[in-house]
C-alpha cells in the first residue's frame, strides 16, 4: 500500500511539473537540448543529416559512397562545400546551407567536411597513380559512349532491356533522370567499392578507362534520359485502380 502511494505521488509530481510548464506557456530549464546550430560534432552532424542516404560509415547507402579514400582523393573541398551547401538540382541531394534554405550553418558544413576527411581519407591512396579529373574538361560524345558502355559496364549492368545483369540497371531512363551528369561521372571514376563496383581502373584487364571514355559513356547514359519509358504509367486508368492496395478492406 505504502508502495503504491509513493508511486502515485511521484506520478502526480511529474504531472504537476509538466502542467506547470505548459500553464506558464514556456518550457522550463529542463534537460539540455542543444540548439541545432550549436551542434558542431561532425559525427553527429553526419549521422543526422547524411547517413540515411550515404550510409552509416559513408558506405552501403543508397547514394554514392563518401567513405571511400579514392573518391576523397579525387574530389576537393570546394566541390564538397558547394555540393553540400547548394545540393544538386533535380536529384535527391538537397541544399543544406541555411542560405539556400537548408538547416546547416557554414561552420557546420565545414565540420562535416573535416569529419569526412578525417575519418575516411587515406593520404597516399593514389600516390603514383594518374587519376582522371573530377570534372569533365569537355563534353563527351554519346556515339562512341555506347561502345564504351558495352566494353566496361554491360558485363555487370546488362545491355538495356535484355536483363540478366548482376548489378542494377543504370540504362533505365527513369533511374537516369534522378542523377546528374557529374553524379554519373563520379560513380564511373570512383566506383562503389562497398559493392565491389570497380573504379575507372575497370575490371577489363590492363585497360583503365581514359578521361575521354569516361566522358563518352556519361554522355551516352545522359542521352538515354530522353527515351520514353516502354510502359507509360498513366496509359491505363483501370490497371492503376486494380493495383491500388487496400481496396478490399
Ligand atoms: C535524401 C538523400 C541524400 C541526403 C540526405 C544527402 N545526400 Fe548527398 N547525395 C545524394 C544523391 C542522390 C547524390 C548524387 C547527386 C547527383 O546525381 O549528382 C548526392 C551527392 C553528394 C555529393 C557529391 C558526390 C559527387 O558527385 O562528387 C556529396 C559530396 C554529398 N552528396 C554529400 C552529402 C552530405 C555531406 C550530406 C549530409 C549533409 C548529404 N550528402 C546528404 C543524396 C543525399
Ligand atoms: C564488376 C561489375 C561492375 C562493373 C564492370 C560496373 N559496375 Fe556499376 N555498379 C556495380 C555494382 C555492384 C553497383 C552497386 C549496386 C547496384 O547499383 O547494382 C554499381 C553501381 C553503379 C551505379 C550507381 C547505381 C545506383 O544505385 O545509384 C552507376 C551509375 C554505375 N554503377 C555505373 C556504371 C558504369 C557506367 C559502368 C561502366 C563504365 C559500371 N558501372 C561498371 C557493378 C559494376
């Protein structure tokens, strides 16, 4: 009995404390919840803003691998800062800088970049290796790009609609409409080591991809964006109704 009373008293006290707060219309001192702007821990910032897409340790996420020393050796801080601040129009990479409508201060963005480099860079990972430039110097040519695709990509990503590919289709127009040209270039240069996707040094023995081949395959993939998808999803209203879930209950 005594026990119960004590418990009841505790609950009542808690309730009163809560009511007291809301009656006054402003929160009491309470536990320290830091103002979002004051968080400068790069691990926390990365976890809360980036990991859902780029993966917990910069790997195995749906979006490209940031936790890759090869990628980090090719990209410079200006690109990182601009991309994180302004995002990439037309893709899921949104603008994070407060100036651009996002949630992060310039200081927080610098902290994230510093954290990414500190945790995942390897200073000499490309020493003695000539890597292709991060950004294309000239537009590629889609025509030779198709042959480049067949040589360097089709063995894993398949040939258009023929199916049977080991990795996901990257020639699908709907997929391609969600990724920028630079996004494609980055993926071709850096690969996705977390999924054993090769970087520009390729899985064709003795034949790393040249800068021209990279630009051309990106141009060819970009050209596939314009192809109409084989099954327009608005064509048949009744099939849409049939496929709508939960209609029975
Ligand atoms: C909603 C998903 C999503 C979130 C959240 C997200 N990204 Fe991205 N990010 C993407 C996608 C998709 C791309 C590829 C964009 C493209 O096609 O160019 C990308 C691209 C990038 C690139 C450029 C890669 C390149 O081409 O060199 C960087 C750097 C980057 N993100 C960093 C971050 C950081 C840091 C955060 C957290 C502050 C973050 N992203 C949050 C989806 C996301
Ligand atoms: C050895 C097999 C292999 C080769 C060769 C290869 N890839 Fe990949 N690629 C993968 C795997 C595995 C993934 C990650 C999982 C997935 O998307 O299927 C991937 C991911 C990608 C992605 C990102 C897909 C996404 O989900 O956003 C793109 C774009 C891509 N590859 C393009 C290319 C291009 C272009 C080439 C040729 C220049 C190429 N790949 C060569 C295996 C390969």
